[in-house]
């Protein structure tokens, strides 16, 4: 049975809170918790992991991917019609993101092959 206590005081780190999801004891700071929103049900690391997994699952959904592609096309058309001077910057940013993602995939593939 897990320890039901969630709050303790550490002599080095001060007050600590145990995350119910990962079980780690973490200092009560903005680095580990959403202090400004008073969210104590999950540490930041668990929230990031949950968001990452949700995004992966969502990306496998063909209907979602189609909707995202439609949204991107509509946004680009709107940008071209209303602010064409920003279109070049939009394309630069999009290509930069794609290059960075491709570098990460290449590094991951190279590491897996080794």
C-alpha cells in the first residue's frame, strides 16, 4: 500500500509534495508544480508526459490529421489575403521547424541503427 501522506518537510529543500502519478517527492516550487494555478494533482513532468502521449495518439487519428491539414490551408490562405507581408516569415518559421524535427528524427534513427 502506498503511503497516503503527500506533504513533508525536508531540512534541505523545505516543504515537499508527493506527486500521486509518479510518486516522486518534489519541492513546492514553480519548477516542479503549477503553483500559480494551484494545481497539485500532477507534477509538471507528469503533465508533459501526458501531453506528449496524448499528442502521439491524436496524431494517429486520420480524421484529426485531415482537420489539421485543412486548418493549415485555411490559415495560410487567410494570411495571404490579409497580411501577405508576413507570409515569407511564416514560411521561414515552418521550414525551420521542419528542419529541426527532421534532424531529431535522423539523430534518433542513427542512434537506433548503431
